[in-house]
C-alpha cells in the first residue's frame, strides 16, 4: 500500500468503528510506520482519526512516525485537518512531544480565523477533553476571536461543547466571547433546547460558581 492507500484503509476501519484483527492490525501498523514520513496532512489526520474512532493507540513505531510527520507538516494544515488532528490526539490521551504540541498550536493560531462554527466548538471541546494539553494563550485567543464571530451560527451542541471546554479548563471566556455565547444561548432558548442550560450549569459547577449553576439547572428543568 502507498501512503494514500494506508490512510484510506485506516479511515475505512475507523468509519466502521471496528479494529482489524491481530494479524491485519500488525500489518497495518507496519505500513503506517513505513508510510507516515510521506503522508500529507490529510493522510495523517485521517489515520489518527481512525485510531481514535477504534479507540486504539498506535504502536510505538507507528505513533512515533505519525507524530513526527504531524510536527513536520502542521504548518501546511487546513482548518479541518487541524481540528481532526487535535481532536484525535485528545481522544487518544497520550502525551505529545513539545515540538508537536507547539506546531499544532501555531496551526491553530494560523487557521482559527477560517474555522467553521462547528470546528470552533470541536476544537474547544478537544482541549477541554484533554485538560493536560490546555491551549496556550495565543491559541486560545485566536479561538475566542473566531468564537465571537460565529457563536450565533452555532447549534446547541456546538454551544454546549464550548461551555464544556471552559468548565473543564477552569477558565472563563473573555468578555466578548462570553457575550457572544450568551447571545447564542438566547437563540437556542428560542428553539426550546434545554441542553444548553444544562451544560451552562455544568460549566459554572466546574468553575465553582454553584449559585449560578443552580439557576441554570433550574432553567433546564423548567424547559423539559
């Protein structure tokens, strides 16, 4: 298999959410370790996504070569590739080398302005899911700036993802981001979606604002 074939095969296994058998897995991981140095950003992102969907961490050599390739090509990544890669690493919950982490954060800063509403929600959710890899100040600022621009276009799940992230990271959004999210919550209320208030309650609970959390939980229950 060539690099595209390896990535496509892994993607197919991930789509099926079914890991290959032991022999096939060993062969695929060998192919991944061989082909990773030639993979495009999309190839690497799809391969990591597949591992995350299968809930399988790559073997030592495959992990090493994939991570090395991500660090080398992060500067070429498109917004979707950044989101997929960061999300996959968050799901796999394995520490990254400093150069990989820095390269990905620089890509977040570079591409955040072009991310779609659901991609901003997914990015923040990924960072919240892997709190040991909280984004640095420049990356978080870039994501918040884009959040302010697209919050009103977010669906309730995207909004919930943002609140989940801030709660888990123990950080309050900046004033502009907080205002944008509150406007998005008001729009969700018009759609009679109570899940956003539940997530707001969870966020304030994580931040230690129990009185505020209780008010949001009451609103959530009142809408059900």
